[in-house]
């Protein structure tokens, strides 16, 4: 019994396979009949709604949200969405199938990235800022969340380890920017770069799928992150008030404009540098992953992207004529 | 020696009078000469730049920012602004002239408003919320700031006591709204109404003039207020997490849209009710004070308002007198 | 033969039931064949397209738009929409099934609301305004439309009696606002509140479904309402011109901004108060009805709303801690 | 005693000349002293504030708003504006100086334009529309206002007769458009073109200066014009309802977008044609008058225009003279 | 074997017919299996995706993109889109079925339009501009593209010959505008009108369907057209620099605003006149074609248009009153 | 006779000094009298209007726009602007005073920057791109303009050599970005970085002041630069069409959005990377120069910036010196 592929489901098809239970609710139909309402996920991160109508209550006791289950059933179309109607749902113990394998993973070595960040932390000369950074990274609960969190729900770095990867890239860019502009306060800029998205460890959930927590939806990672940083800074003796203020400002303003959720525009040189470095990294990653996926499908243009409001140009990756050795250069 | 009236200054005029020192800087001209650069304020809240060129350093030692001073000098025009060039600046001790009198004051009885709010606090049934409110109002330092803070720098309730007045009005409106819509959580709505602008006690400064603090400019009263509320709620045992979340969300979202600085749109019924009640109160106050001022000047229309982007209609004739039978015509 | 439930239709299903004919057109297919193109509605207000291909012309003679019909047929999918292909369509006389029952109804007592409004009318001191109000409510044709009109096509108060309900709520809020701000002209504000949406009696149609009339689409209820009010005021002798102007302005500007269809921004204190009171009432109603519906389905968040551009937070209906008996209230 | 030229006033200068009284208010200074507050206008349409402090009350009795006066006094600067402080103000009877000469005039022959429009009215085949047009133009009070009204306060056709001139141009364009697109309803389009701005006869005032009436500010010429057209159409027997609706829609939507004050977007072919023809005429006139004025001052670019948000290119040299061989280079 | 009609395809249906191959890709499924991925078009311009799974590679050799093919297969639904699964695909030689017939055609006589434009070219007095125009129209390759290009991909004049038709209409309007405003440089305005959209001959492709070229997507017809005009003008001796500049500016700015892709706002009178004339023509054409199509379907309103963001009013095709013979005209 | 300082001009003051003639026009007053209308500039780049009324015509013959002149006269205020009324104007030959010295200069070593760029050019592996770059830098006329052009008229790098400095910084950032993202085409990205602003050599003028050329105003540096790059690429044999397209697209889209003048959004990964790198460099430079200037004036906040729409935070005190024990407080 192989792992199911949601992308390949067709209407009117039998389905046998293993999925992760991303959501599980025991509900009551209008007729009063109980049914089990599930969202199943495969390893690509795709999801499908599935329903169990027979013995829903006893079936529901056999597994939890976050479990892997082996199912049998069939597809059906409901209000223009493909769904599953399940006949059987069997719990698969985690020794047999690890739920974490159902989430997409970073291709980078997270240990190595963490070490890089640790080197940067060491290089921060201002002792208050360095102590603040260490208070985060010496907290194992935080570290574990920081290492595994995705960079976003869907837009960029949307995989386990993505937050760490994105942070390391922004730090690398800011290191360059600090070198180019000696008037910038390097310690402050790098501290801001490392901490700018720590709020995502509370904004997002990624146990069984990538989603927003309630706090994430209602407050957002800017406010959550600012609070995390501030409350740790408040516990460090002698931490200058103005430095706290500058750091809080960098976190709250790093989306750059009100439209993207920053309650304040960047008003310091370090804040504007952080915003642009962050934006550059996010956007280049979005573009490259969109283009890569389209190229694999042999397309010349990507689909129009709902947020970027444009299609991206892939170009003639494999040119129609036989490519010469240096075709890559020509492209 | 009477208090000076900045509104009446004319070019090329001798000036003798008392003013509040709203800003004081000892600066160096390009030629190397030291001069004292002041901003003086009168009781209307109007301000004028004034400069002392003779013995600037010794004069500067005679008083502080926030002092009342008696000055002699003359007006001069510099880059299209009227300024003062001062010959004499003498410190006036506060027994002789109270600096607080130089700030505009609420026309309401602040003690009475505070009692009204205290009654509302008592009526809050949810013990966590009530305890939270009491933790604010039993803190004398906070209470003092809350009682004296203006409601805004310039736009509405811009006078000592204005925050208290605005808060009481929003609470009165929300009481009505809670009565009309029983599905709303009255305790939560009123708690949010009372606390929605507490961040203004840190965003604004009003010792010697109404202005933004640095923290106010860089973080804003939404983030500052949410932090104040959250940190007090965190110290109350058993305060439900979801309730904290709903309250933080109300404070962060109460400006209603990103354009007005809310990082999140209101997403609960109490949050949307608070936003609209707050907006109604602020706007009606702005309109009434603009119209009142224009009517006193015998105008039919107000000046175009930079933020409202419109002139307001005052209309014909006076109406405060008892209307005669055909008052309708005059209206 | 029971009333059909459109929400429960499934692909590939036989259908037998009664529906209201919300639209009826006899059309010609490209092949030249005549067919009957219907929109059927059930009591929930949901609609489905249905087609009759056999003997379309003679079937069409058996009933009118607005009739209740008993149908037999089957579902089919056409361009991703579920439709009905009908074999039989039989007219059901209104004694047997009242077409009005197919529209959603206000849960409030409309007679009582009307009496409340009548009391407010009596309390209006300005005789011209009072006479204007009476000219509306003594006109039985208007009253009948006003009592039955929905408050909007879909967004808020979208049920028979909704306009009356919404108006009464806005009046209640404005009564409070007038009490809080004595500088407001209470008579004018309440008159504006009562009349602000009278144009909806011409903008909307609700005989067989809630929709826009052609005049509603092309002119909107602001222009339609202003015309209704103005033409009645013009017939009242001695009605002051400025008062007409202020009232017309309130109606045209009550949506607050150009984006929401007001050709002029509110420029009087009564106009801004009306706008905000109206907006508060509409938005709180939208939020509460969205949240209520989602809570009934056991959801923690509503669907994203196309106009509000957000999902709303419902919260943990069954709280994680053991709830006390009245936990629901506290939430 | 020549007519004064406001554009040539300098600070610290004696002034003797004749001006039109565009505004006259007897006011009270804060000290209780009465003063006369005037706005004077010269024939270029420029205005200056002037004040009389001596015997203000008796001086005020000598003339009315709209009179021409002969003044003596001096310039003074007040809050960065040049003002006049008048010693003498003497009434000049209209035989001696006609107040109408103080307003800018159309360069076109208004009688001829009116005749052109009358020909177009005759060519309208639909009798209801023709009767509607005649009801306007046979009303002498309307005709007089229509002939003399400016096309706008400042933006385009801002001179006596400008409305008539603008209307004739829009009609000429629409005649062409109707000829090019036979699917358009020519009668309706031309009727809309003739009537589209009749509301300006009530929106603007031009007795002593070009300004907005109160009704103009509060309702705008779209709503005012639609009411004028509708109330006349309502008095014509048998005027089809749909035709009234289409015409009302054209007038309300002719500004094209909500941002420019149309409560509804154009939704008929005649409405969109009218909008674009009207916009073309207004914009080309604005461009040409800006460019002409700048060319007369020997400039290569106009000043940045506050509404167009751009400077316009005038270009090099004169071109009206017969070009020499190398005229191309000069262009 | 008749030409297929894509609009009539139903789920679960056999399909036999001829279509144009608008796109042809040989792709590899995730399993490694090769399949042929086609987009087929019928003469209405509608398109459907079709796939060949059997012998995809050899089938692919039988025809090219742009060929007409005779197919046999069946419809299937894939991710909510109707598709074809083809069993047979046979090449149809162009003698038997002309691919050009699969594209919609202008209803106008293109030869006649071209002659009209040639007359206008002759009437251009400025020899440099006339020479420039001739350099385009004496270039047969350009002329052929210009005669056949559509006016846009979908929005207006979307048929073979549409560019020529649109250009002729804009020229006709500009001729009128030049006559009305003698201050406009007629030669320049008409040259701009004729050349304003020549970039569309490179932006669009219309061999087998209307689409954007890669250059069209990445640069747009404004930049492409400006380059075409400029490079020809550069080859004409003595062409004045300022005239080149004015013409380039007209082409780059003719969309009127940044939102519609103009990198510069119109800043000359000829540029603003061209923009408005072009917009009028495009919009009136869009409105008329939408309304015409809806009227043919017996509808009173068009569907909401994604770009116009509104539905258009068609009106009561069959009027409630008995229509006279020419009722259509009156409507 | 020293160089005049415009910033220090006061009303009612004698003026003796040397200035650059940034504009020179011989004009005619309304009275018919000829006068000389000048704009003078000092070395700070500040400008003042100056007028010569005596012997204007003969004075005008003594010097040209771009000359340095020695003047004597006095300040006067005209319509709220300080002006000069000159009694004497004497030409100063360039041996005595170099006009170039009146322009602000880059603080960087332009020769060194050019060498850096030359190294980058050498590192470009793609021979077509390298040849294109060399075609620019081997053109001495271009090189001279490129070395001396400012980076913008006022916003950032507004000094002689600024374009070169800005380009070198963008190249440095892109080098880093290319290293971080190996999927990016490094050769293309660096070529785009080097050439992205070459259009500024035609958009701006900087002989006697920084201003826009007519072509700059009417076409902009994006269109001008794309044309420069394209016409050189067209002359390189075998330059792949797709590569030209990608490069043109990068230049046209590098402002990122329509609002900032890009007719197309970035649609390739290299284009988005270039846009963000360019934006980062421009914004960080703007922030740092604003903050530096304000700090020199001892201010805690900069003035509100018209384009950034915000004031920037400077903060307390100097920090570059070794902080004392209580530096935290001072910070």
C-alpha cells in the first residue's frame, strides 16, 4: 500500500493509499447523522477533503490529527471540488510511517546554516545585542522551533527549515550591505536580520501542515516577533532604551509599507536596509522556484501568480534547435 | 508684563511677554558663533521660533525646556517665517507662572469622567478582564498620565484630559452597541473600549507641548498599547489565552485599515464594533470643533482640512440664540 | 412532494420538489430549437439554473416568473455548474404554496419596529422635517415597500423586513449620538437616519428573489433616495432651502467615500455622524451573521469574505478548558 | 484713476485703483473692534484680501458685494500673504464701471454657438428627447444662466460663456462619434451631450467671481443636473421610463469613475461615449490653455499643474509664422 | 466530418471534428510516459486542451502547430476543466481546410481602410512626417502584418484586420479633433494616430491564435512601437530632433497613465488628444460588442466584464410597449 | 570677492559675490521694458532668481548660460520668494573661476570605480554581453558622460560622478546576489546592473546644474537606456535575440512597478534581482544622506521628505567616538 498522490486523483476513481491527517472533525449533518470530516495531505503538501459516513464515531477514536492513516474509498465531486468518501481508515503507527515525512523539507543543511548564524552572533560587538541573540539561541525550545519552521505558509521558503534558510540568506546580504555602507550600525543591522522573522515561530504551525496559528492570523508575525524580542531585551540589564526602540522599530517596519502589514514605515537606515534585503531575498526565491517548476514542465511561461500578479518568463530552456555545448550561456 | 499672544505677532514689531519654552537648543552657526535656538509657546498652543545671539551660552543657563520665560525682543522674517530675535530672556519661577497653564485644557470634569469609567469597570462581569482594568487604574503613575494625556497631537481631543474624554465617549457608545447586539461579548467590548488608546500615554508627550515621543513615532500607540495590556494580562493568573489574544487583536486592529496603521484588519465582532465606535467619536469631534471655530469667525465654510481632504459646511447665520418662529429659514 | 433543497443537490441525482421560479426565459438554441431557461429558488434563497427541452413552448405557458412550480428531473453538470434538466414542470397555485414563503424573513417584529420609528418621528421638533417624514409613512404604497424591502441584496440584513430593521438600528444609534453631542441638530440627524436608505425601496426588487432593479443598477439608491426625499420636501410649503440641501447632502454622502459610491464626501457634522452610525450597524451585522453561521458549522474561522477581504475569527466554540455552564456567554 | 492690477502689487507699496468687491464681511476683531473684511478682484480674475479698520461700519454701508469700488491704501504682508489696508473706499456706479467687465469672457460668439445647438436640437428625431431639450431652451431664465455660466471654476473654459462653448464642442465630437458608430442611439447621445453639464448652472456662481454655490459643494453638478433633467422629463407625457433612466444614468456617470465623483460607472454605450468625448474636450482645452500661457511667457515647460500632476512641454520657438527652410530644426 | 464547435462540448461525450492546432508540446508524464499536449481552436476562437496518450511520439510527427487536424476522441473533466482525450489525430492539408479560416475576421473592407489611410498620409504637409509614414507603408512586410494584425488579444477589435480598423477609426476621430482645435499640430497628431499601435504587429501573434509574443509580454507594444518609429525616423535625413521626440513621446504615453503601462504621462497637447481619441474608440467598441453579443442572447445585462469591472445594460430588447417599425432606433 | 552663499541670503541685504549662471533669459515686461531674468547657483547647488533691469540687453551680451559671473546688487522679496536685483554683472573667465566647481562632486575616486567596473566587464563569460559592455566603455564620448553624470537630479547620488558610484554599488550587490543564487545567470545580471541606468546620461543635464533634458522629461531614462543598449546590441553579430529581449526587459522593468515608471513588471529572476538591488542601494543612500545632514545640524529627526513621505530618526548624540561608561544613556 503506497503513499497516495493527491495530484493524481481523478473523478470516479477508487483510492487506496496512505495520507497524513491534517484536520479531523466529528460533525453532525443536518439530518442529525454524525460524520467524520477530514483533510488528508500527501508528501507534496497537497490536501483533499475526505469524509467517513459509516460508524464515524468509532472510526474517529482510532487516530488523531497528525496521524498517518491507510485509507480505502473513492473520489466524488462535491460543489465542484474533488473529495474522498472513505470506506476504511486504519491508523499507521509512526514507526511504520513518520508523519514528518509528509512535509516538504529544505534542501539545505540546517546544522550548517545554524553554525553560520552562530558565527555571525559571535561577531556582534555590542554586548547587549549579542546577549540578546544568545538568549534566543541558548533557548532549546526556541531553537527547535526556529530550525524547523517554514519561511512562510506558501509564498517562499515554504518547507521545514525554510525560516532558518531565509534568515541565513538575509544575514548574508546584510553582511554585504554593512560592509558597503560603513555608516550603518553593523551590529544593529545583523541583529535585526537574525531576529526579523522570529515571530514566524509563533505565527505559523507546521506540525501536520503549514498554516497560521490563531495568534498568527489575529496579530501577525511582526507584532509577535517584536514582543518576543522586547521581552527578552527587557530582561537584559543595562540594555539601552534607544537600542531596544531601534530594534523594535526594525521588526515592526520590515515589511516596508502599510499595505504589507507594517504599522510604521522604516525610519532608520538600518530598518530600510533590512526591509530591502529581506524583500530581495523573498522575491528572488519566489521567482526562482516558480521558474524552476515551470521549466520542469517544459513551459515557456509560468502560470499567472495570484500575489505577484504576473506570469514569469522561463524562456527556451531547451531550445528547439539542438543546443551547442555553451547553450547555457546563450540562454 | 502680560502673556504674549503669538497669533497677533506682526512683522517688524517689538515684543514683550511671557512664553513657555517648548524647545531649547544651544547651537553653533556656520561662522562658529554660538546661538540659542528656542521654540516658544503661548496658551493657545501656538508656537514661534526665537533666537538669542548675545551671550547665548550664559543666557542658556538661566532656564530649562519647560520653563516659563519673560522675553524682550522683536519680530523678524526668516525664509518666510516670522521669528523672534530676543534681547532679554528671564526665567519666571513656577510660583509666578505655572507652565501647565500654557497647555489647552479639556472643558469636561476629568474627575467625573474617571468616576464614570470606574463604574463601567465595576460592571465588567468577567473577573480576568476586570482585574486587568483595575491593574491599570490602581496604578497611580498610569492614572496620572491617563488623566492628563491629550487625545491626539492635533486632530481631535487635542487638549489636556482629551484622552480621558475620548475614552469615556467611546465607552458610552460601546455600551449602547453592546445593548443593541446581545451576541457581542459586552465585557470584552467595554474592556477594549477603555484600553484601546492607552498606548497614547507613551506615544505622546504633553509636558510643554503636544508632540510624539520617539517611541511614539517609531512604534505607534497601537503596538505600545498592545504591549502595555499584554504585559499586565500576563501577570494575572489564569487569564485565558484566547481572551488575551482577542484583546490584543482589538487594540492592534482598532484603526480599521492598513492605511491608518493597523497591521491587521478587525476580524472579530468586538474588534469591528470598537473600530467603528472609535472612528465615529473621533470624526464627529473633528467636524464639530472645525465647524465651531469657523462659525466663531463668521465663516460659511471651514478651511480645507489637510487630513479630511475637504472643507466643511458651516451654513448660514447664527443659531445659538433662541430661534425665532422662522428659525427654519435661518438654518 | 416536499420543497426542494438546492444546497443538497448532488451530481447525477433525480430531483422531485417544489421551487419558486425566480427567472423565466424562452430561448432559442443555436440549432434553432426552443428551450425554457429557468432559475429556481428554494426557501433558503439559494438558486439553480434549470432547463426544459421538451415542449418548451407549451410548458412555458403554464406558469409565470414568481410562480411556485412542482418539478421532476435530474441534475447535470454544465461548465462546472450543477443544473437541472426538467422532465415535468407543474404550476402550484398560491393557495397551495405561497411564493412569499420562499424568501428569507427578518426575525424581528416589523410592526413593533414601525411603531418605534413612528415614536421617533413624533419626537422630531422641526415641523418641516416631521411633515416630510409623515409624508413618507402616511403613503401606504411606500410603507408597504419600506416594511418588506431587504436591507441589501446579500451583504447585510438580506431578508424581507431587513431595511426596516437596519433603519431602526441606525436610528437607535443616532439617538444616542445626538444625546452625546448636543451641538448636532438632533431633528436633522434623526430625519436623515430614517430616510437614508429609502432609495433601496426602488433600487432592489424582492418579489421573487433579492436583486437590483435596472434603476438600482444604473443610478443607485443614493441618487434614487435623494430624489424621493427632495421631491416630497419640494411639495411642503416653506421648507427651508438650506434644510433641503443638508438633507440631500446627508443621503448622497452617507456611504462616506467615493469608492463606496458617494459622489460627495460628508461635509456636515450630521452627515459624518450618519455615515459612521450606518457603517457601524452594517458591519457589526455582517460580522455577527458570518460568525454565527460558521459557529453553527463548528468552524473556528469563517470563509474569506469577498467584500471584507478577510476571514473572521469564531474562536474555540468548545473551549479547551472545561467550560462552566455559561461558558458560551463569557466567550 | 485706473483699474488696479493685483498681479503687480508689491510689498510696501501705495495702492490707488478700482476693483470689484467679490466678498464683503463686517467682522469683529478679538479686541471687539469692528473691521470690514473684503476680497477685491481685478479683470484678470485675480483676488486680494483688503481690510478697512477706520469707520468700518459706515464705510460698509456705501457699497455691496458685487459693486465696483475706488480704493486708496497700501499693501502689507500678513501671514505670508500680501493684503491691502485701505484708507478710502468709494462706490463707483455701474454706469461708470460695469462689474461684468471684471470677469473673463469667452472669445467665441455665444449667439452663434447657441444657434448651432438649436440646429442640433432640431435634428433630434425622438420627440420626447426633443421636447425635453426644448423645455430647457425655451425657458429664458435657464437660457440666460446657460449662456453666461463658466465651464468650470478654474480648470477649463473658466470664463463667462465657457459652459456654452464646452457644450458645443462636446456636441460636435459626439456628432462625429454617432456618425462613426451607427449602433449608438444618436438622439440619446446628443441629448446627453447637450444636457450633461446643465447642473453647472446651479453648481457654480459667477456674479462677481467664479465659485461654487453651497448646493454645488454639497451635491455637485452631476446630482443637480440629473434632478433638473429628470424633473423636466417627468412633466412630458409619455416619456418612456427606460429613456429617462438611460439619460439620468448618462448624466450621473459622465465623469467616468468614482474618483472623479460619478456614483456609477458608465454602463451603456452612449454613456461611455459621452464620458470620453467630454474628457477629451476638457483635457485638450486644459493642455492648450496652459501651453499657450507658457509660450507667451517664453517658457519651454509649463509649471507643474496641481491637478494634472505634471508639467507640459511647450517646446522651442514660435511656429505660427510661415516656417523658413530650416523651421524643422527650430521646432 | 464537420468543423468542431468547442462551445458545444459536454462532459462524457464522443467528439469527431476538425480543429486548428494552436499549441503543440510533446511532454513527459511523471511516470516517464510521453504524451502529446495540444491546444485546439475552432473558428469562434474558443480553445480546448487535448491530449494524446497512445503513440504520442509518432502522432506528433504528423502535423505542426498551426495545422488543421481531424480528430476523434472523447471529452473528460480534469481539475474542473473540460478536456479532450484523443484516439486519432489526422493532418488535414491546407488545400482541404485553410488554417486562416479558423481566426475571426474583421467585417470591414481592409483594402478600403488602407486606401483611406493612404489619403490621410498624402494630406500630411510636413515632409519629414510624410516620409516617415511612407517608409512604413511602402514596406510590404510591414504592410502585410499591419493589414492582418488584430487590434488586441481579446479586449477590442480582436479579429484579423482589427488593428487596421482601429487605426482608421482613431485617425478619423483625430481628424475631427484637429479641425476643432487649430492650435494642435494636425500633421503630428495624424502621424501619431496612424503609428500609435504599430508595435502591436510585434507584440501580438496571430498565425494560429491571438496571443502575445515573448517580446510583447516582456516589452509591450509601446516600447516596441516607439523603437520601430524611431529607427525609421533616424534613417530620414534632416528629420528634426524635436519632432522625433514629440512623436516618441506620443507613442510611449498614449495609454494615458502608468497603471495602463505608459512610462510617461502625456505632456503635449497632441499626446493628450491622441490618448483620449484612442481610449474613446477602444471603449466604445468594447461596449458595443459586449452589448451586441448579450442582446443576441436575449439578455438585459451583459456578464460582469473582468477588465471593465462592471456589467453593461442592454435594456429591454423587446420593449413593453408595442414597438413601431423603427423602435430599435429609439432604444 | 568671494563666492556667494545663497543659503545665507537675508531680506534687505546688499550682495556681492560670484555665482554660476544656471539659466539666462532676456524677457519683456508687460510694460514693454526688457529685463534679464537669471537663475544663479552657488557651489552647494542652491539657486536664486536674479533680475537685471538696467541696460538689460547690453549686459546680456557679456556672458552665457554656464558662465561664472561676479555680481553686485541687493535682495528683495517677490511673491514670497527671495530674489536678487542686480546692479552689476561681470563675466569671470573660466581660468579665473571654473564653472565645474559650482557643482557638487562625488567623494569617491571615479577612476578607481571605473577600474572596478572594467574588472567586472572582463569577468563576464558570455562573449556577446562582454562585447556589448565594451562597446559602451570603449566609446570615449559615452565614458566621459558616464563618469560625470549625477545619479539623479535630487534624490540620491545627486553629484558629479554619482551615476558611476551608484552603478558600482549596484554591481557590487548583484555580484553578491549572483554568488548566493547560482540559478541566476550571473553574466546577464551583471550586464544589466552595469547598464541599467545608462539612459541617465541622456535623461539628465549637468553642465551648469542638475536638470532633466527635454528627452529625459518626455521619454525617461528607462526608454532612453533601452534604446541605447538595443541599438548597440543590434550591431553585434550573432547576439541572440532572446538575450537582447531579456536585457531590454531588465532595463525597462528595473523600477519595479508602474507607479515608478516601469511599463512592465519584472518577469525574469535577473530582472527582479536587479530591481531590488537597485532599490536597496538608492534607498540606503537617501536615508544615510538625509540622516547625516540632520545630524550635522544637531537634530533628532530629519524634516519630512516629500518623496519618502516620512521623517527619519537620527537619534541622540554621536556614537562614532569611543562611548563613555554611560554611553547607553546617551544612545
